[in-house]
C-alpha cells in the first residue's frame, strides 16, 4: 500500500448523516495526499463557517464599485451590482437596458482593466453584463414560497402556458411567455403573418 492511497474500508456515510452535515455547513472534501498547509486548512474552515465568503464578497463589491466610479463616473455606479464569479467570468448586473448597452459597448475593456488593478486576483478574466430586469427571482430555501405555500401554477417552471400543462410534449415556441401573451390578444404569431 502506498502512502497516498487509503484502504477502502467499505463503510460509507449514510445519506441522512451527509444531509445533516451539509445543513451545518460542513463540506466533505476528498483528502489530499500528503500534508496540507495551515493556510489551506484555515481557508477551508473560514469558508465552511461562512466567514471567508462574506469578506471576499464585500471586497469584490467594493472593487467593482470603485472601478465603475473610476471608469464610468459616480452617476452610473448605483446602477451596477456584481453577481457570481464562475470560471473566470464575473456576472455584472446592470439596472436598465440603456445602461447595459453603455457598459457592454463602451466600458467593458476599461472596467475590466480597472477591476484587475483594484482587485488583483487571477480569477477575473471576463465580464458578463446582464440586465437586472431579467434576473431570476430569489429562490426560497425549502422550495416553497415565502409564506410556506406552494408556488402558483403561473410560477411553476417547465412547459406550462396559459395555466395548461403540456403533457407528453417537448417544450416548443408555443410555451414561451411572449407567444402566450400574443395568443391571449388574438395575434397570429406564425410565420404566415395573418391575423385571425
């Protein structure tokens, strides 16, 4: 047996125990071969407790705010909210389509350069501007609505249009909300272009 391989004891953690640990904020990572540095262990502990993510998040928000103020001016600073950072791409939520067009068209490269200077981490490689009006609604923790009720039929996801579920069919263009809106108003939305 090599030192980096552990013997398989055949014991597995039950799903209930795993769920309880996740609820407490404990992550179960695969062990790394060899010793770990104290900094890595403390970083994992801080993230598991939620301390590291809050301070990192506030530092990122300050860096984005400062970069926007420097590049676009203080008037546009209140229209920008940083989103999540995944695989080197930082989502930036912008209020209003005009501000979105201005940021994505004119301020993207200077903002990325200012952000890299203010927040020098190699993680931020791209900026992805999104309209805040298109943001998904916040999810409830238990999968139910805020008052503990199940979501209404209009809030359910999946192929549902006009409150009638489409069973046994793939989602088509008829299931899109814009098409349903046109259908309700009696507008023919097919390629023929004829109104009924």
